[in-house]
C-alpha cells in the first residue's frame, strides 16, 4: 500500500511540476504581452499627441533673420 501511495505521489508531483512550469511560462508570456501593449500604447499616444499638436501650428512660414542670396550659393570667397 505504501509503495503505491509513494508511486502515485511521485506521479502527482511530476504532474504538478509540469503544470507549475506551464503556469510560469504562461504568466511570463502574459507579462511580456502586457509590457508590449503598454509600450505600443505609449508610443501611439506620443506620436498621436505630436500629430495633433503639429496640426495646430500656423501654416505661415517663419521669418528668417538672414537671407541667402541665390548668386552666392555654392561659391567660395
């Protein structure tokens, strides 16, 4: 009777170890997917915010402090 209990106990522990390993693997994958989703949402939010804020800028060109004359471009002094 004791040998049968020991054998069945070993089988149960092997099954538990297998399930435990599978549960750890599943938790690890879920954690990885959660962080991937978090990174994607953060990146999407940042780029979306920049896109929306970019649309609010004035379409007028900014005045430059100095002008480049076309005849002097590319010539060395």
